[in-house]
C-alpha cells in the first residue's frame, strides 16, 4: 500500500512538472537586429514609438545652426536596441536632428543590437558598447566622440561639444 501511495505521488509530481514546461511566457516585441536603414523605423511595430518621439521633439535650432557646417563630411554610427526605452526616446530625436542638419545618410550607419549588445555580422563588441543608444562621430575614420545612453544636457549641445 505504501508503494502504491509513493508511486501515485511520484506520478503526480512528474506529470505536474511536465505540464509546467508547456506554459507560454509573455510575448516579447520584435527586435531589430543588425544594420538597419532609416526607413526601417517607419515599419511596424517600430513606427509607433519612433513617430511619436520624432514628431514631439522640439529642436534647438539655434544650437543646430552653429554646427550645421561642422557636421558635414562626418561619419556617424548609431548603435541602439529597439527593446531599450532610452533608444526608443533618443534615436528618433537624433534622426530628427540629422534631418534638420541635412546629413547625408550614406554617412550614417544604424546598428541594432540585442540585449547582450551583439548584432549579426559584427564582431562581439567591436565598438566597446556598454550602454545603448551610443552615437559615435568620426572624422576621417577617427573617432572624435560619443554620446552614450542619454545626453548630458541635450543631444544638440552634446553634439556641439563633440564637433568643436
């Protein structure tokens, strides 16, 4: 009788444990990965957060006027996570700044990373990224500065400091 009791108890826990393996978790939103283009932000599901930040951000045009000529010819790499709230806030704002400045998007590279800061086609941590978003400005293939995670003041003034 004791054996039957323990066997029944064993089966109960075994089957109960197996059923727990079949539960589904919360659905995670799609994640951009690898090199993307500006137009990719206008696709679902990214357009929702992108468009809201882009449209509602007020540019500091006085500061941008002072750097319009200084940014010409510079290469820019934007490393971000579409899953990251800081990236969802700062990347659309940065793109609005680039649009205002008339930056040639052939000189801008957007790299979407996963939560481990890795992207397909890129060596692990090639740019030594710890936080996203990271905006890296290059002049003649030499890094001149970064804005990491969120600006110290504003994107415009931080960009001005890098370009001076």
